[in-house]
C-alpha cells in the first residue's frame, strides 16, 4: 500500500467520522424536541436515543452489526427529520432504525413514508398523568430502579418516584443514601445532579423531589400525608415474599398495588415480562417480578421450546456475589455462603430453574438447576443444557435467536452477541434480561448447550420497571409494531 493511498484513506475515514458526528449533533436537538413536546421516545433497534451524547448515538447504531445490513446516522437522520414534521401525534416509542431499514427497501418520499408509518398515533395525547411510585428499600436494586425511573420521569413518562422508605441507620443517613445514588462502583456516576434537602428529608435528583420516609415497618407509613396517592410500592427488601407479608403495604393509606423484586412464594404470580405479563389482571394487587436469573433464562427457554420443544434440561448459573454473602469468612445461616465472597467460588442452590415453570407451565418438572457464586461484583452467566424433541443445527439455532432479538416482541428481553472476545464486564449496563452468546452455542444431535449473559442488576431492574409500567397502566404504542416471538 502506497503512502498516497494511506494518506487518502486517513482523510476519507476522518472525514466520514466528522460528518457523522455533525449529523448526530443535529439529531440530539430533534430527539429532545420530540421527547419534550410530544412524549415520543426515539430508538435504534430498541436502544433509546433520548438524553444520549454524540458518541452514544453513534454507538447505538453499531448494534445493527448483528443484522444483515449496517445502519448509520446517515440513514436514520432523514427519518428523524420527517418525524419531527408530523403534527398531532404523541406518546409513543418510534424505532428509527427499523423505519430506516423499511424505507431503504421501499424508497419514495421520506416525509410521506414516515407520515404513513405513524398515522396510528394521530390524536394520541402528548403527555400522560404520571403514576406515583414508592421504593420500599434502597439497596442495589432499589438504587438502580431509582436511576431508571428518574431518567425518564421528568417529562411525565408514566412513573413518578415520590418516595423511598428505609430504616434510619445513623446521623448523616440522608447524605449517605444520596451519595450511594450519586456514585456507584459498578455502574458509574449518576447521570445528572443530586442534592439533599435536610430540612424536608428529601433527595433532589434531576429536579425530582424524592421524600425519604424513615420507618421500621409498612404499618408506620401514611403515604397520603406526603401527597402520595394510588401508588405502586416496589418492595426491594426481600423481607416479605408471600402475599400475607406484602399485604401490609396495601393497608397503608395511599397504596394501590405492590411489586416484589424477588421470587414470590405460595400462590403469588411470578411474572417475567415478555413471557407471561398478560397474566397480570386488574384485580391483582401483589405481583412478584421473579429473580434476575429467572428473567434471564425464561425468554430464551420460551422461544427454544416454541420451536424445538424442551424435553428436559439443567440450568447452571455462574453468578456474581451479592450482599447476602460475607466479605470475609464468618457465620452465615446458609451452607457455604459464610466463606469469603471475593476469594471463593461458592456452590449454592438456585430456585430459578423451578421458577421458570411459574411463567412457562409447560416446563414444569423438566428443569433442574444449581448455582456457583464467583468473585465478580456484577454480571452473571446462565448455562442451559437442554435435550430437545428434534435434532438441531448450531447455525440454525443461532440465526433463530438472532432474528428473535431483532424483530420480535422479545427484543427487550433477549439480546444477542456473536463476538469471540466478549467477557462478563462487557455486559455491565445491558438492559435486556439476558444476552445470548452465539459463539458459545454447542449442539450434538438433539442436545443443546446455550450460554446467556445477564446484568443481574440493571437487566433485572429493567424487567421490574416494565412490570411496574404495566401495573400502572403505562402503555406506549411502538412504531413499527412488534411481531410476536
């Protein structure tokens, strides 16, 4: 390769990058305008573009590498411009990536194409009345949920975090809790500003006044005294896991419904969003969002059972350590969990395999499961060893899951990677319930071994939030409409 060729290539690539940076900068204004004025969330194949930087917008487009075509802002910007021109629409999620692909195939006038694509949104309200949400507990999942709700609550996106309920631990409690929300060793700094109102015992996050209520039990709280009414309580303490225990929340003035961020016991409905959320009825007051592992594996098991029928199998989870383990060796009521979490791999039990049957009854009694806790602080891996009803081909399975992750109503639950270089830390912040690792797939006759990565904090919290939105009646149509998996 000659010197002149290298110089020309340098100029070409740098010029292309600068052009796309400029386009992304112009997109930010339109994305914000649509969000603020019409309550429209724009995305690229499920990845939201709202409140994203230039680099984040460009990276969001790179997800299309798992598709048959590669998109850039050059393709989506004309769609966005046309969308901004459409009047009398609102409250929707519009996937610019999918529309851009459809437009490339169809062609014609882009304004007319987009206007036709969103005509079902005509006359929809540009804002909805936000629903009150209370976080009962403020641990790992509680703080991630707070970040997620705050990131979309300022403009009335459906949920309004009004309060958190905790036990007061010591002087300076409020500042310490605000600091834990502000800084996170795994997920980084809070995206925005946080201040503390000591006089009114509140945290102010991105303009959201969040009352901190100190109480030792649900019975002590009257939420109406804080201007909270008809609220959804998200109990992330794990202290109560049956209907009787969680029903304490419903006795509090101002509470309408409860979501548990742990597997529910007894007859409580365990819901994995994307699989059995239709089981949530108006009369249901208490719902369990199951576990992080159950949420990670159930969508993948569903689509595999739909196509190949699962005869039986074993689920092994390689799970990051959690706060219920000891930092160094000390007494613990559970077997093995007393040993130092950061120094050991710890074999422990998991109910995730059995819990799958609560969302997928057809798999009742077909799965066993176990878990190994490992010295990483976040992101876990589920290994599905399955016997199927028919012989399968590795490439066929991978392509099937790839299409599901792109073009189905499980797009938010099943992610897909085909890289030979990814490791656990690459999935920190992943908002899908689980990410299927195509490179790790093994098939032999009717035997399949599949690997599913999952951020057991963020991915799970996103699933909880989806259930919360449904229970609060928050429903935004999607354009283009999703197809069933």
